[in-house]
C-alpha cells in the first residue's frame, strides 16, 4: 500500500513538474517592438548600418536570460553568402538615443561563444558559408564582432567588408547572458543591420524560469495526495 502511494506521489509530482516546464517554455518568449533611429552607424569607409531600438522594460519581465534575434524574412539585399539580414551588432544599455551615431557603449556583455545560431537559407546561388560564419551554424566573431555596432559594409570584389553576420533567410540567433539582466536597468536593446537596405529583424526576450511555478504545482501534487488518503 505504501509503495502504491509512493508511486502515485511520484507520478503526480512528475506531472506537476512537467506542466511547470511546459508553462515556462510556452510562455518563454516575449516579442519586442522596434523603432528605427535616424542616421546610420558603422566604421569608415562603410558607415551604412541602420539601427533599431527596443525598450526591454516594455516586456513587463523582471529578469531576462536570453535574447532571440530572428531574420525578418525579407528578400531584399544580395543573395548567396549575403542572404538574409546582416546583423552588425547587438548593444544593451541603460540610455535611450534617437540617432544611430549616438548609440552608447554596451553595459551588458554578450556570450557570443555560447550563442546558438541556426542559419537560414540562401537566395540564388548557394555558397559554402554565410558571411560572418566559420562553419555551418557557427558564428565567426573575429569577423562578425557582434558585441559592437561597427560594420564596414563597403564591399568590393576582394572584400566582404567586416563586422557583421549574414543570417540567411529565416535564420535565428539565441544570445544568452551569464547572469539574467534586469530590464528596468539594462533597458534598451539596439540592433544594427549592415547595409541598411530594407532587411529587418524580429526579436524576442526570454524570461528567467520561475521557481514559484514549480513550487506551486508541487504543492498541488501534495494536496491531491492528501485528499486521496482521506
């Protein structure tokens, strides 16, 4: 009888934990709303990066553990290794500016080696690697320098410019933080698109998983078992 009750407890608790994990996953991303800044940023002679800003405090989240950046899916721009939006850089800072030339220095360090990049498809002739990658689904940050909006998007027959990542159509990049950030402090997310030619991004914030949900559902499991005993 005791063994049966133990099995019942484990089953109910596992169900509770499963529901908690599913709840966190399903509610894990909050879409961000972007506003384009005036002017362009970048590094000479190719200062041609369009910059967008999103207010992370508008998500209503207490803590953010990751930012997911998604190619906007447009077919503007060049194909091949340049396909998709060209991510110049990502900056998170406490201050808001209206002009791309005034984007402040980053206040939050990005974990580029820990980023999860899923490259999108190429338009036209398919080339071995997207610009800013060292292998399939692998960011070459010595070229891409994603922690700064600093691209030189001047292109020639002998150069792809520097300082950006071509995401491919439908590509995604998950940037994780070593420590969850407080969006009321590290409030503004700036994203640069090298070339500024109509390609766009979408982005989502990922909240810190809630231990309160786990505790609450575990409590429900205990309540269910107590009712069974009675």
